[in-house]
C-alpha cells in the first residue's frame, strides 16, 4: 500500500466513481425494465392466486 495522499485520494475517487456507475446501471436497469418487472410481478401474483390454498 502506498502512503501517498494523492494516490490514496485517486483510489478513493475511483472506487466512488465505480460505485456511482453501479448505482446508475442498476437504476437504469430498473427504470428500463419497470414494465417487464410489473408484468412478472402480476404473473407471480396470478400464480399464487391460482394455487390451491392447502398446497402452500
């Protein structure tokens, strides 16, 4: 590990940048697939509703 403040700062900034990119990609994924996710949720709820009660 290098004890140079500038190197450490650059490393932290780089990690923060990657975290931000990950958050943005997750957010864009959810925004882009919101309708698909809603369809899947509705299908899952429909499957749960169609199951016999005693099988749960």
